[in-house]
């Protein structure tokens, strides 16, 4: 028979309160059993299932940023030392504000292949579309 944990032990491993686990049990989110004294026991497999972190996509190389949009440069607007570069990446249009020097050094021009890489602590998300 698989090892079972008390509610307190399971809660500690999952980083939640025992009351949370009791609510999850009542809601059917957590599968428990009862011992001879009618106390809830949580199978180790349930703790592992609930504690598992979702798999993250890999970058494919040694670069840390994971949000990459490979596409084609659609337009470049240069104004002084800055430039706006619009990249069409599948159904997405990404506009990047970069320096004029970067546009020249990268050899960017409409029709060129380019990848927009997003690495930010401030990403806004809107529900729906």
C-alpha cells in the first residue's frame, strides 16, 4: 500500500494550510482516505500530483530569454538616433524601439528575417481578445 500522510504533513509539503486541504477534499480536488479514527490521510501520489510545477518551454540554447518571436521585418521608421522596427511573427506584430545604430549594425531592412526577444518584468495581460 502506498504511503499516506496526515493532513498536516501534506499541507506542509505543499506549502498550504490544513484547512485548504480540507476544502480541496470537500471540493473533490484532493483524494483522501480515512484511518480507523476517521482522520483524513493523503496519499503521497496526491501530494506529488498537486505539488508538480508545470513544465516550462526551453529556449533551445544558452540564451536566458524564452519569449521569442521569429519573423520578417515589415517596416522600419528612423527618427534621429531611434528607430521603430515592426516584425511580423506569424499572427503577431511586434514593434521594437531600438537605436538607429542597432538597425544599421544588424543590417535590418524590410523583408529581412529577424527575431524579437522579450525579456521584461512588466508584461501586461488582457483577458479575451
